């Protein structure tokens, strides 16, 4: 859905003369916000409570969460400059060096 929003050309307005959706950050925020709501509902249904069984501190997940958010923001912002199929090909090919490093390490 975000790819469609970021690549669709809308009617230009005075605030957005290019006609493209102006904020990749809003797409990332709305995506993450909905993911948190769905995760809270799933945990509540499965375990009965959301924060009752916390063992790991939240700061332990901060680097992963920040890198995931920044990569999503970069992905949506890059759609202003490259087409979605090109971006998909490059995102799919990033697994090759990761697998090679996994074999080396």
C-alpha cells in the first residue's frame, strides 16, 4: 500500500506542486503505528496481558527498531527517484552478500 501511495501521482496542489505524496515519514509512522496496535491485540488475545511477562528490557530492542524504521523511511523516500520494480530487485539482491558473510563468519 505504501509503495502505491508513494509512486502514484496525485493532483498537484499549492503545497505540493509535484503531485507526489509529500511525506515518507508519515507512511512509516502510520505503518508502524498500525503494526503496534495489531501486535498488542495479538499478544492480548494469546497471552491475556500485554506487559505481564516482560523479561527483556525495552532498550535492548532499540537498535533493531531504529534501524528497521530508518530503512523503511529510506525505502519510501527512494520511491520518489526510482521505480518500484527497480527498488524491489535491489532489495531482493541484498540477501546475497548477507548469505556470503554468514558463510564466512
